[in-house]
C-alpha cells in the first residue's frame, strides 16, 4: 500500500507540473507550435488507446470479460460526456486559438467580461484533475506498470490541454505568473484524487474493479471525441503520415511497458 501511495503521489505531482507548460508556448512561433501540438495530440491518442486496450481492459478482464465490466467502461464514456457537456471541460481544441490570441491581444482584452470563463475553466480543470488522480491511484493499486502506463497516458494528453487552459486565463486578463499559479493550484486536486483512490481502494470492496474500466471508458472518450477530431482536420498526406507514425509510436510505448510487468 505504501509503495502504491508513493508512486501515485509522485505521478500526480508530475502531472500537476504539466500545468506550467503554457509558458513555453510564448517562446515558440505559431506555425511551429501548431505542428508540434498536432503530432503530440496524435501521440496522445496512441498512448491513451494503447493504455486502454493493452493495460486497463486486460487487467480488468482477468477474471473474465463480464457485462458488468462493459457497463463500467460505458459509464466512463457517459460521465466524460456529461462533464464536458455541462461543465465545459476544455481539451486541445481550444489550444491554438487561445494561446495565439492571447499573445496578440493580452493588453486589449475586456478582462471583466472574460473573468467568469477563466474561473469556470479552472473549476472544470480542478474536477478533471481530481478524476485523473483517482484513475492514476486506482491503476497503481492494480500494479506498478499499469499505474505508470496510465500516468504517461495522462501526461501526454495534459500537455495540449494545459496550453489551452493557460491561454484562456491570459485572455481573461490574468498575468503570466497568476495564470501559472492558479493553473498549478487547481492541478493539485489530482493529488487529492490519488490519495483518496489509494485509501478507499483498500477500504471499499470492488472500487478498483470499478475505477479501472471506468478509466478505460474515460480515455476512450477523450481520444475518440476530443483528440481524433482535431487530427482529422489535417488533410495533407505528408503531415497525416507523420501523425499516423506518432499515433503508432504512442501505442508502441504502451506495449513496451509490458516488458516491466
């Protein structure tokens, strides 16, 4: 238990540090940033789906692929849909416009009109990170390699999302320092989620058996509904092939982690 808790806390702190990555966007030209992000998104899709079908679902189905397991996966998809629909959960589709718009217009924004959006986004991000922490903690209860695979999958999809969140805060009138501080503060809710998952997982029978397929459903939703549509906007053959290579590389990374199992 101590080992799982230690790994979980270290992992969610690493995930939380991704909230500071928005600062790097200001040192990269717009066209290069878009290229990097699209390839990273493709890699994230591979990592997420690789984690789902190589680690999470096989672990959850060790005792047999039951109807209950299928319902838990579907529930993960449904809850993700609800969170995104009603709390306006932001992912990479806000990244490009938000960051670049803020570079050009950070001194000309009506801060008061956009401040509610900033706090709503922070609140939604806090819930998102709390759930990520729960899923990471539950994954480490299964095994260290499964926890590591889930952490990496979360980290890779956090990068484009955090860039978008950073841009939204700047657009609302936050200074760079204030944006980084609040983004990191709300990212730390993942620590709470991980600790809760570790302790409840030991105290509540069947919690891990629920959270692991639930995580799989959540990752399927993120990959297929939020990330893949962004990749489909690129129609040039050369760039699409690079995206495909990044996609496959993400899957290969998840498969390679089986060597440590």
